[in-house]
C-alpha cells in the first residue's frame, strides 16, 4: 500500500478492487450488491426536511427528542427536526459544539485525556481547523453552508508549487509538484511511445489508435525527438531556476533533469493519485473564518437554549413509551431527561461505554467499528515566508516524514502572520500523541526544516496540537464502518426508540458530509414513524 492510497475504509476498497481485477466488472457489481454497496441497493430518495405543515395536515403532534452529542450529526438532526417544531434537546459533553469540527483560535483551551492542557495563543486573524478542513463540491456540507449563510472560499488541496519530499526514498531535497509531474508524466509517456513504436501494442491498437495515442503522449509528456524516437528530456513545465522576465531575460530552466531510474527511485509520483480521488479533487472549499462556522451556525438556528454543554450521558434506558437518559450536568449534578425518541450521535466506541438496555447485539455491534486516529499540529509564524520565499500560496507539501502532510494556509494571503499545519494518521498520530505538546512541536519543526530550511524554525511564534484519540468524549478521528455486516445493518436501524447517527453510519467516513447524510436519513425515518402513529 502506498501512502497515497490511504483513506478511511481502505481495506474494504482494496478488497473491492481486487475482486474487480480478478473477476471483471460483472463480478464486482454482484459483490457490491451482496455487500449492499451497489447503486440499486441504495434508498436514494431526495431528502425532504420535516415541515410544520406535515402535522397541521395530519392533526398529529410533534414529539420530544433527546439528542446525544452536539457534533455535526446531532446538530443537523436537531436543526432538521426543529424545522417541523419537534421539541429537541441536545446533550453535549464538551464545552463547545461541533465535536471534531473544532477550530482553535487565540484563547482556545483544550485539556486531553492525559491532563495535558494547551492554550492556543494565535494572533487575531489566525485560526487552526484541528478536525475537518476541506469540503468537496459535491458534498451536502456545502448545501448547509448555503442554507445557513456560512460564507465559503476555495481551499487549495493541491498546488503545483508545493513540494514532494520522500526522505526514505533517498530524495536529498524537496521537489516541486510541477517538476515531479513533468518528469513522471514525461518518462511514462516516453515508455509508452516506445512500446507503441516498437509495435508492442499492435494487438490492442489500430494504426489510427496508435497515432492518436502518440499525439496525446507527445503533448502530455512534453516529448521531443522525431516521430519513431520520441524522448523526454525535460520541459519548461518543470519550472525555472531564474524565471522569465523582460528584455533578454528568457529565464533559466530548472536543471538537471533526473534520469528515469532516479525519478522512479525517488517515488516522485507517489502521491499523484490523491488528487484524482472523488472526495479530494479540486476545487475544494472551506468556510471563511474557520470550519466551526458550520456548527456555530447550526447551533444558532437550533437555539442555544436547546443545547446543553458540559452534559455527560451516563445511562440510556429505552422503554415501551419513552426513552430516559441520565446525565451529569455541567455542575456535576446527576439528572434525567425523558423523551419520545433519542438520537445517539456519539462515536460508537464512546456509546459502547455507556450503560444501556438496548441489548447484547447492539452492544456487540458498537464494538465492530475500527477506531482510527489522526493528529494535527498548527505552527504559527511571524511572517508568511512560504509565500515570499517559496512562492507557495496554499496547497499541501507531501512528505514521507512522520509529520505527513504539510498544509499551507488557504486564507489570509499576504497577511502578516500565518499558520502551517501538519496532518498525519494512526501510528504517527499515536507517536506524536505520546509526546508532550512542546515535544511534538520540536519534533515537527525539526522535520519541517528538512523541507524549508531554518525558516521553519526561526519565525515560529505559537503552536497548538490535537491528537484525536486523546480528546475527551471523542477519542478517535473516525470509526470505520463494517459495511455489509449485520452490525452495520443493525445500527442503521432504530433500537426501540433510539436511533444512531454519525459519519460512522455512512459511506463517507471521516467527512462531515457523512454526518449530515446520516442525520438526514435518521430524521426522515423518525419523522415517518411519528407521522404514522
Ligand atoms: N476527510 C478527511 C480528510 O480529508 C479524512 C479523509 C482523508 C477521508 C482521506 C477520506 C480520504 O483528510
């Protein structure tokens, strides 16, 4: 597995691609159908929010709903049900709404499960999205931004001016994406052109096909040489040591061009496929001013009086006529709330620790999700040297270092300060999680210096880090659904009067869109049930 293949639920995707290779598309579709993944198996009716008029027409009353968790799924449930006048109460254990949608600003305080307390000291215009940070255009999250009036701006997910740095592969210095692309595409094109010219593809291609292919390769790979002997030997696409300018300044192309063998030995193309992914492809978007604009707008629409912060659920009891939730309130007092229905929008591993009477099957199912972690380290600098010195305006440098992916800010261009962000998963996240916040920063900076030089160390003013497995009441970055199993099917159904919701019950694990979609599904089912009784 290369790093670029990484994504939540990878194992399942790997399995499906393996089936596709061995059995062809027909087998793949049949397998997907059996797993409940084929398009036909999806109940894909467009979402229709509950309305007040649904009740005035039917003469029935709304219901009282207690919602556990003020993360996106819980807030979206309360928001949608609220449109029809449901009486919703959201119990949130943390002192803020949003859950993993957590934006750190100057003054933000976070204590982790080990008791390490950090206060972000960022300057006024600097913020750090410690959880979600990018939204694809097709995702429902953007519809909520539109509906709630949350302004959005472009998030630069790929930037040809950002770097690739594969230390373990033996790269001695970082290479710009544009350079790596020119070389990798150039050599791949050269090889394919050679194979075509040497008639290796005659079984696959007609003469006309071959000509069209060669035309494409010449253009895509910037191949030179004569027909029959096309070669890649560099291109201005790689970039310049001295940029073109006025008068006699033609520019000096970047050199020398590495050999084909070196290009592949460096793993220069290691991360290219990332930007082809449906959920990661440009353009992507972010809310202006921080990702938490989304939960804050939801909370405003729901009404602050309906959301109880610092309320920790300690027992759930489902009954024939109602459901009762015992909780500890923000003053430490034990209380209970009884409602017609409950939506449990907590992570499965957190829910599994809460005593309930939903049965052993539910309890076992809650344990069937694999909980992965991720971490982010935000480094604020006194100047935006990546813009002035490296001409990098947003985007991501991809490394094989343990700091993983290095995000340049897609906001505040040309401002006085700015924030670089390191983002990495699983083992690396646990490794950094084991360090104190100060040690994390020192280690991350030492790695970053390999890419940017001393800039990466000298102008550093503030930092903040989150290792998601250590954040109280969340304790993970995402939980990977066992799609196609009885456990997944079970928790996608209500347990008595309780419904489960979250990205962990969707095919969009680790995306806010998964939480929104799950909330919509649960709200639709709950509303139909209320209208039917
Ligand atoms: N949505 C998260 C991100 O964009 C987690 C994720 C990563 C999900 C990669 C899918 C693929 O980083």
